């Protein structure tokens, strides 16, 4: 494999070699990547993929098998409703950074697991590199811009909040951004971060003011992460600020400054990879822009036809026609709750795609 492979590339290759359903999670059981489904699926894998995180109950069950300290594959037997699986701890330098999971198919022999050990090692090393970047010294969060420093302050103590803004050009004077290992994390942002980014750590109570200041200074969108009581966990707020920035740049309702705490469903959608977003957006791809906008407005108004028609400035019969056309084009029934939910999420996901106007 090429040296510049992503975590998803590694998981896809492991899944192919094992011919098994594979997922990769960090040590907090947050989903980072998953391979194509092979064979049966159980509730745990399904919920891990949909919610991007395992429940506390599932986590406790698996940790009881000693996976956090194991140095090799751990076979976990199945239970009613729970398929057996193999957990391979992702260890680097004696530290467990995550877990690779493979659903047991009867073909996961010790020899096949040994064959993917180099790929497992590469995934562990990549996680270790990302972890080191996230825990960089806090001073690297600060902008050297005098106007920003005067507002946010330098000696910030908790609670703190990270703010991200994309600048029109590289702003002179270090330090400008967090280490590249944090900025260009495809598992977080979904895209490589090539344009200049400004990272600021601010007192949580002043974060919104700082974000507005940054927007005023550079005329660009800004994202605000969630507050953290411990400044040592500010990297988590930075990840959220990047996701909020992504929403601010694509969703008019949340522009030009998006606050992670106020993003609603976009907190889930912004975490999806471009591939997952494209799959979800494909459900509404057949709709014309006018019909898509009408359907989204209708769903945003909880199916209230009169309110939606008034908001769109059209007659109710025109709206009915567009809704009927949407059902014909997508094959989805707007009278069905699950179909409505799928179409609504699809329209929201489409807004986050890079190619979306």
C-alpha cells in the first residue's frame, strides 16, 4: 500500500484480507472507520456505524475481556443477539490507542489474523501520531494576531473553547494553527485542510465574541467548539470547531458563525465521511433544486402544508404537486415516517457535500 494511505484505506484492506466485517474505533469506542458488510450483522455493529459510538453497556461488556491491556487478538464469544467477534488492540509503544473489530465468520484463523498484523501496526501508529498532535502544548492553540490576543487573552484557564476560522490568505507570524496532525485529520473533517486556518483558544464565556471578531477581521466563516473545563482537553473542542466551521461554510442557516452546541442534526451529519454523506445524499439526488427546496421546507415545517406554502410564496396545490413529484422521483413515500426521515436527512447531508452549490 502507498505510504500516504488513510485509516479508511487500511480498514478496507484488512476487511478484504480477512473477508470479514471490520470496524475500527479509538480507545473511547468512537467509530473511526469501517469496512464493507460481509455476512450477518448484529445490533452492536449496526448501532456503532449509525451512532458513531458504542454504548456504555457494550463498552463494559467488551472491556471485561481485558482488551484494554491485551497485546494480541482477543476472541469474544457470541450471545443471543450478539455475534462473536475478534478484537485486535491497536497498540503502539506499549499504549493502546484503539481497537480493530472483526465479526466472527468461522474463517478468522490465527494465521489470517497474523497476516494483517502489519496493517494493524500501521493503523496503531497512525492513531498514535494523531493523539500526539491533539495533545500538543496549549500555546499552539493561540493566534499571534494582536487583535485576537487582546480579546481572547493568552493565559487562558478553564473552562475554554476553541474557535476555528479559515482565513483568505496566510496570516504572517507564528504560531498560526494547530499541528498539521490535528488540522488535516480526515476522520474528523472529512476533507484535507489545505486553506489557511486560524486557531484560537478563548475563555468559554467569550468564545462567541471572539468568533464574531474573527469573522469581522477576515470576512470568513467561523466555527465554535464546545466548552471544556480542563484546558488539557481543548483538542476535543478544536475538533468540534472544525466540524462547526464545515457547517458554517455550507449551510446558510448556520452562517457565518456556527456554534457546535446549536447545530442540531448537523452535529451528527458533520461527523460523517464524504463517502457516507454521498451515500445519504444519493437518496434525494434525483430531485431538481426547486423540488428539493420545497420538500426540505415542507419537512422543516413538520409537514404543515399551509405554513410551508406561505414560506415558499406558492399556492398549496403547487406544493402538493412538487411533493408528489418528489415521491415519484425518489421512490419514497412522504406519508411514511421512516421515508420522510430518510429524505430529510438526505437533503441536509447534500448541503455538506463539497460539490453542493
